[in-house]
């Protein structure tokens, strides 16, 4: 597989990194409480890769698990040195690993395909509006 298909993301201090291959299966923009708190940003964007696409995870991470409105958990892995939540898993999608899009060092991650929990995003924070946007969860 060509090098162009390999994407590496790392935390703010560089201690924790993850390398993935290929295209993410899902790229949601999310304004839920977890995504806002884990980033400190007005919304979070995660690239969800199949766990088979994860080549390597290097460095130490601490796990933080929290519940969600649906009753399922989300488990975030953050760098104990700088605090960046680099990747996380949702109980809903056990076969996927989400990587924080802002932590990639290349700009080849494809555009987000959906926005969810938009009612929790500040009114002045806008994003590409030609993707489906939902005030709450993505309709099943
Ligand atoms: Zn770090
Ligand atoms: Zn979220």
C-alpha cells in the first residue's frame, strides 16, 4: 500500500501517537457534551477507522470512560503528559476506533460526512452546510 494511504496522528506533546491506513469509515462532526469537553472546542471531529486499519499505537495513554445519553459508554484515551484525547472507542461501534481529526499531521483526511448534536454547538460556529446536519443523534 502506498505511503499516501498511511496517516499518523499524535498528541500535543508527541508522546502518544497512532498510525492508520486507508480511508475512515465515518467522519462525524459532533457537538455532544463528550466531544466538546474532550477537545475544549465548540465541536469535535473524529475519523472512525476499522480496528483492522490501525497499524500501531505508540506511547502511554490513560483511559477515561463516560456514559452517554443512550446509556452506552464512550472510552477516551488521553496522553497523561499533555492531556490530548487522541483516540476513543464507542460501545455502539466496537469494531471502530475514532481518532481526533485535529491531531493528524497531514491534511488528507476526507471531509466530514455528517454533523450531529448541532443544537449544542455555539450559534456562531459554522461548518460546511452541504452535509446532513442533525440537532441530536444521527437517525437510525
Ligand atoms: Zn502528549
Ligand atoms: Zn460527540
